[in-house]
C-alpha cells in the first residue's frame, strides 16, 4: 500500500468556509479517481504544526499512484482549485513498513 500525503497552508485571504469548500471539492474530484483506495482531508489538530491542513490517500502500488497523478481529473483539480488556494505545500509519497 502506498500513501500519498499532502500537507499545506492556504493563502491568507482564504477563510475557514473556503477551506471547507476546498475539502468538499477535493473529495468530490479526487476520491473518485480510479486507484484511490482511501481518502481523507482536514485541518491539523496540532497547533504547532507548520502546516494547517492535510490530505492523505492510499494506493495499491506506485503504478496506481502514477496513474492518479497523471489523471485529467487530478490535474484539473490541482490547476484550477488547489494551486489558487494554497500558499505552500509539502508532498510525501511512501510505502509503510509493515
């Protein structure tokens, strides 16, 4: 199982309502892309975190993650929704040690 983790901060002009709207659009557009096994998004609970929000997805293989990253729905979401709303991000893909 491969984990795709995105930690991010929104632009200062984004409100909490805007953040919730972004969560909904992310779930609507990304969770349905073929190969996505699990999907979650939300605010950080640790106030000391350098990132205020996180998104985590699971994939069966590196090939499934690659297909997701290249999928037109993912590309459209990132270009039209995510990048305009996000000030900074950190992306980490890894395979958990069992």
